[in-house]
C-alpha cells in the first residue's frame, strides 16, 4: 500500500475522526466506524481499507469508553478490516453512477457487513468464554439487531452524500472506472 501525500493526509484525518467518534461515549453498537472504514476502502482501495479497520479497532481496543477489549480485540480487528476491504471491492465492482442505486446498495452492504462483523465477534465471545456458539448468538441478538439497523440506516443515508462531497473536493476521481 503506497499512498500519495494527499491520500495519506485523508487517511490520517479520517482515522482521527473515526477514532475520536469511536471513543466518544455512546449507546453500545451505535457507531460510524464501519461506514468510515468502508469509505476509506472505497476511496483508497482494499489494502488501505483493511489497514484502516485494523488501526481503528486496535486503538479502540485499548481506549474504548467501554473498557479494554481484551481477548475479543483480534475478532473486532478482523471484522472491521473485512469492512474496509469490502469498500475496496465495492469501488471496483459496485458503484454504478446512479445515486439511488448506490443508496440502496450501500444500505444493503452496511447491513450485510455488520451482520458478518457481529457473527465474527460473537464467535469470538463464544471461543473466549468457552460457551456454546448458539448461546453467544442468543445473548448478543439484541445488540446485533441494534447494530445492523443503525448501520443499515447510516450506510443508506450517509454514504452517497459522503462520496459526493469527496468527489467535489477532488479526492475521489473516476471511482467507477477504477
């Protein structure tokens, strides 16, 4: 992963914003880190998106207002890194140019990627605590539903305007062609 100066500045600014928002006290599983990580993948590619997810969750794992993540941190890192890589894949194959279609596609992707993230972290909880995986899923279902619903709305409502804003500033060039 080799970033130009402007891309590195954008990466750092989004990392600072994401970490700042992530560390702000908020309801559990209501977050914007997934959207920002996905967006970094879209704008800067799969490697940058994956690294961004790793970096943000690593910092969050140590400084979260909910406390030290502990043994669940590697599972959180894997889940968030996958979201960043998915953004890079969406850049290559998914963005069609139609704003309406992009809104629906990003909302569906937000829902699906959040489900994948929650499956990974719930499996992690089961492995760490030595409880049956089904029990981990049952005890986490309320948090997962809140997480999926909020990210579906956030991806659907915020991704397209965010993309349009960065295109206006010239940070996203010919994104559908790359």
